[in-house]
């Protein structure tokens, strides 16, 4: 083979040197070439795998979190849809699943808060709404639910912040937002502002039926029956009651039937001013109470429909109201209807008679058994001579098993609801023996709420041994905490103090949740077992450190026991947890002043009290703190100014009136001071408050 000529190229010096031919064949063995290619592939693959691994390492968690977040939000949306369908248990399950999937997802918090709000678990709802607020994820509807939970829980400062946000929203507030502004203003001892808000709603063409009804109810609570605003509001309620197509008609009828408010009366001397007496007097210890009727109606208007009557603490409901420490006054086997005749008052503003109210309740298309029974009760109040006949009619219509089966075509749930309503009605009107006729023990044992009404009937008949036997047998559907609570009361009535104490202690041991502990505390307080109630609230605080209801309860017990130092310690703990609550801060300052605080502490108390008095001029507690602070600073004349412009009506808190009496005395107004002091002789006062007026009673 001839030798191929070598290709030359010149370098920079002009010298030729050989150059490799590009298309010269690779003379390496195929195995070596294949091995090289494999090595290059493995090397590049290793680099790619390393890069991919690093990418996966850093991206896996965010991607996984994003997927879990999407799934959590999807479950939360399902929970909202179930809430709209009133499927509470399913909605709660979806909300819990959403939270478990990603506990940092704000939508899961919203779902849990919404479920808690709609089922009346106010303490839990309040905490969840606070978390949603911290995440800046509150919608307008969320804020309304937040306000309901805060007002019912007694956290008015928290509610006020949400009201401010709603009033400042783009496009202006909705009428229901103005209703809640009125509710909060009323709670802040500012009836003029509350009335202004309510009247704005009544004049707003956008107001829905529930808005109008709740605003009218608020007006009734703020004004006197001889005023024009009261008459106008009453007319609004009657208009709603007359129209069966009005969504608020049933609530209006119930308000008129229960006679929670008196009809408008002829004015005396043309006085149409605000009535302080009609405004509920605030308490030095703001006990957590259920929402008033106006708040309940406003909650419905805000989109918080009447949650199922489920007690958060237990499976079936709250303790029987009659099963309390005080003995039932009616003797056993008494079948007298405990209703007095209520003749129609001469009222210039009433245009709908109670007979018309009863007819409307009876014939309302959406009336439930409760409403029909309320109509019968109203008729019995109007004509007590026919009370037995009305009771017999109720038993025949709602207590006959065969009739119920035919009416509801085998729907056991509706039949049970009717029987529960009938049993509760018979117990409430003082016919426990009739309750036992329509609700025998075998039937009562089938459901928790039926069994509670059965126990109520036994209480009405004073059959404490039977109650004890039923509960000890453990054959009935009842929560252990309720079982021991009721046994404690039964043992008390049977004269066994040791047995009662043991049962209270067992109830404490089995109450493992804040809700159950709260139920136990309230029931123990009703039955004068304040030590058990205090221990229950203390246990609730250990489980849930920011449980406002529990702190409020403990403060109430300390004040009732006259333990001012202990009360001040609890008040200080409250303002550490809720520093923005002006009422709580004022209470802490007041208690410190009672205990002798002076100097810088008194000056600080004076500054805060001045701000609160300007904001809430009818707040007697704020005025008492302001006056007492100036008294401690030796400025007697300035202390007197603290009570200028406010009149005594008889509904003032005793402690504040004691402070005023002491200030009047040091300023030489002896007669006024003694008059105030005489009003307080039988009123509950702290030892330090009583010491302020002691010289005036000698």
C-alpha cells in the first residue's frame, strides 16, 4: 500500500511541521472505544444524578408542602360547603382533616373557626379566629363570626376592633355590621351611640328582615316603653311577626309570646329620653353569659344560623336546669300549671294581641313542635282555667307514639325531636308527672337528651332516690361527667355531704377537656359548690391557658368571697394575656387602688380612667376608678368631679356607689353620702369597699 503523504503546515517562522489529518481513522480496538464511551456516559450520568439529587433535596419539601397545602385547602372548601348544608358533624370532620394535613394552612383555621362558631363553641371559635386574624386572612363574613364569638365570650375590646374594620371596609358597612356596632357600643356603656346605630339600620333600605329585627330588639333594650323609639321598634317587630314570609317572623313571634319586653306604654310628661334603668347594669366581674335575644338574631343575620343545640362539653347537651341545689318549691305529685293569668295591659303601642300571636305561632308554615307548644302555653297564660285542657291537647298531639309515627311517616329523628320538645315543655310549666306518662324510663333510655328530660321530671317530683338509682346503675346514655354532677346534687338532697363531695371530685377527675370543665364549673356554681367550680376553671386554664371564660369565673369567685388580693392577682393575669381590654385594665387598677395603691400607680390609674370615662361616659366602674385614684392622691375636689353629670338610678354597681359615697363625705356632702351608704347596707361589697362607707353607717 503506498504511503500517504504527510500534510505540512508552516509555523510562524516559516518552518513546515506535520499536521494530523482530521478524518484519519481511529485505530484503537473496538473494546477500548466502547469502554471509553461507557466511562463518559457513567461520568456524565453521575453528575446529572448528583445535580438531580441536590435539586430534589431542596425542592422536595416545598413541593410536598405545596401539595399538602392544596389538599388542605380543598378539604377546607368541602367543610365550608357542608356548613352551608348544616351538616355539622361532617363539616367538623373535614375541617379537622384539613388541619391535620397541614396545620399551618390558614384556610384550615378558617374552617375550624367557622364550624366552632356555627355550633356554639365560642371559646374555641374565638381562638381560631384570632389565628386567622394574625394571618390577615379574615373576610367580612369571618369578622362577623369573630364578633359574635368575642361578644358572647365577653371580649368586647376584641369585638370592637373587628367592628371598626367592618365600618371602615370599602363601599361602607352593611346594615348587619352597624347592628353589631350597636351591640358593642351597648356593651361599652354607651347607649346613645348604640341607639344611633340601631336607628340607622331601621332607616336603611338595604336592611334585611333579620337586620331590622335585631336592630329593633336592640332599641327595646336601650329605651323606655314610654319613648317614641321604643314604640317604633315594637311596631317593626309586630310587622315582622305578622308576615309569615318574613324570615324573622318566627323569632319575632317568640319574642312577643315570651313577653321578654313590655309593650309601649303611654308617655308620662312627654319624656322620651333614654332610660338607664332599661339598660342591663354591668357587673364588676364580667361573667360570660349567653348572647341576648338581639345578639342571637344578629348572629343569624350575620350568617351564623342557629347552630344545633349541642353542648360543646358533652355529647348530648347541657345539664337539666331544674337539677340544682335549691329544692323545687312545688310539692311532689302537684299537677297545677305554674302559670298566672296575664291580662292584656293597656298599651298604646300594641296592635297584635297575645291571642293573635298564639294563632300565628300555631299556623306558621315553618313552626316546629316547640313553637306550637309555645302557642299552647301562651293560651294557658291567657286563660288559666283551661290549662288542663291545653296540657291534654299537647299530650294528645305530640305525645302519642302512634300519632307521631303517622305524622312523620317513620322519621324517627323528627318524632324524637317532638317528644323532646313536649317533655321539656311539660317540665317547664310544672307538669313533671305528665312528662313521665309520655316518657317512660324504657323510652328515655334510648337517647341522651330524652334521658335528661326524664331526670328533670324526677327532680320536679323530688324523687331523689330514683335519680340516684338511675345514675348509679350506669344503664343510661349519659356522659360520666354529667353522671357524677347529678349524683352530687342527688346526694346533697339525700343528706349525704360526704357522698356529694366524692361525686364532685369524681366529676373533676373525668372532665378532661376545657368544655367539660366549663360545664362542670357552671353547674357547680349553680349549686353553690364554688370550690369545685373554681377548681374546674383552674383545670381548664391548665389545658387552655388563654381561656377567658375560666379566668372570668375565677375572678368572679374571688370577688364573691371578698378576697380582694386574690381577685387583683387574677385581674393582673388577665391583662397580661389581654392587654388591649380597657375594661379589664380598669378593673385591675380599681382593685389595686382598693388595696391601697398610691403615688405613681394611682397617677397611672387616673390617666387610664380619664380616657375610658371620655369614651364611655356612663361607665360607673371607670368613674369609680377615676374618683378613687384622685382620692388616693389627696385631690378630694377633683375626685368629686369624677361623678359629675351622672345620676343615681338604683341600678349602679354597689362598689362604684360606695366610692362615690366616700368622696361625697370627704367633700362635706354628708346627706348625699349617707343616702348612698344606706342604699348599700344589704348589697354585696368587698371588705375594702365596705370600709369606705363604714363611718357613714355609724
